[in-house]
């Protein structure tokens, strides 16, 4: 998925008005997506973990990998999509996709590093909000950390990104550029799209002459070849190596969603195990059920709560039958003593914070901690 030029980024990114009619996204042409797949050999490895950072409706990734057309069940697809509407309508619950996150790829995900051996990308286009770099550069840098050494990245980028020095330097610092193709004339005239294939380097860095040779090619975009039109046309293919789904420990959102958690845990064997459930879910405190308040906080936690003003006033509610009064205080305690050997004594003053918390229950019972 991608957006047209001149997009600015807030916490995520804004789409242009031109593309609002298409769910705020401009999806990769599926014919070109299939032709990108002709560049690769996906069948030498027993298992391949695939990442897409801005998935849209996911159809382009299916076309590139040939998971449906070629029956490549050994390809495990991991997708991230920002739009909640697109996520729910196009991605959620589909068996073709192994893992899907509705999150901001730049700021809202936690993913295991260096585990994926193939990534397809059509990142959002345009300039970041700070104006210092393009969005494509930020996505490239972020995605690079999740790819294993030797992994292939197939990225659809606009002409404006290729003309940006910061993007080119970031690309060459992290990838060996294996090839550059452009979309057919009809699509190219409107969107100026290219496909770059890069192989992840073991160490970051690049030689200036290699970057210079690449920049020399960009002086005449008309000489850049079109994508192959058939699988047989591309004789020498980039062989994607093995990567295991089981090695990816983290593929999750940074923000915890309790509703999603409850939906998932209700399907878990743990939830149906009464003994485990009783250990996980602690019943709500009720004054007419308990003989005394909940266990007191540790001294460290009592201090933190007290200095922040917690535990002051009425707590709980009458409806829950846990209404009670708390009062907390922190006092500075000083203890002076004489230390040292005879003839070399010195006065030592120890200062500590003394926390005292008083709980008055609705039954009239008073308990003090600290």
C-alpha cells in the first residue's frame, strides 16, 4: 500500500484527499505485484517468514508471494496495517494471513529483530512532519532491523524517493542493491513507481563509488527496464532463504488492548481451567465479605503512593460495598548517633522517610500500616 506525494506524518500518517475514495490508500497494481514475484525463488526454502509494514488490503502481498495462486503454504505472512477500517474489513480473520496487526508500524509495534528473510513494501509516500526526511526513509530504517542478514526486500517506491539523497544513502548503507525496475508506461506516467530489490548486509556501510554508479543510472529513468512479464522471462532469480515462524517471539502492538486480550484468552485452555482461572482473576474486594482490608503495600510502594497523594480520602464505592476511608502521611525521620573509634569519633545523622497509612473501614474498624 502507498500514498501519493506530499503527505505529512503525525502519530501515524495522513492520506491525501485524492485517495480517500479508496479507503485512504493507493494499492499496488496486482499485475505488477505478480510480476515482482517473478523475480524471486520462494520454493527452495522449507519455510519463509514474510513481513509487510503497510499492508492495505493484503492483496498485493498475496500476489507477490503467490501464496494462493501457487499454493505456497510454507510462506508465513506477517502484516501491519494502520487503518482500523481496512484492518477489520479486509484483513482480520482471513486464513491467508498468519499474523496481522492494526498498528502504526513506525511507533506502535514490537517485532523480533533479524528474523524475516523476505519483505514486500509499498510504504506511504511523502515528507515526514519534521521535514528532515521522507517517510520512505523512516520506514526503510525501521523495517531493516527486522530483516535477517541476506534477507531480500522488494520495495515499491516513487521517483521522488529515488531522487532523495537521504533515502539513497540509507538504502545503500543497509542493502546490497540487486536491481531496479520500473512500472509499465501507463502506471508509470501517473505515479512514477519503481521496484528496488535489496539484500540485507551483515554490516552497515557503503562504498561511495557504488552509490555513485547507482546515481548515474538515475540520470536517465527511461533506461531502467520494465518488470518481467512472465515467470520464465526472469531466468536468474533471487533465492529466498529459510526463516522460521517459531523464531519470531514478538509480533505485537505496544499498546495493550484489554478487550482484544479478553477475546483471545476466552478461547485459551487456561480460561477453561477453573484452578488456573481462580489464580489469575482475583475477586473484587468487598467489605461485607472480607474480614480486613486487602494486604498492605510494601514499604517502597507505600512511599510512592503517599508522596503522589494516593490513599487520601474515600476509596471504593457503596455500590461495590468496599467504601472506606484512607489517610496517608510521609514524615522525615532523623537519627543522630556517634560513630567511629575512641579519639576519632564523628556524628552520623541518618535520614529516612517514614510512611504511615491509616484505613478506616465502613464497619468502623481502624488499621494502620507503616
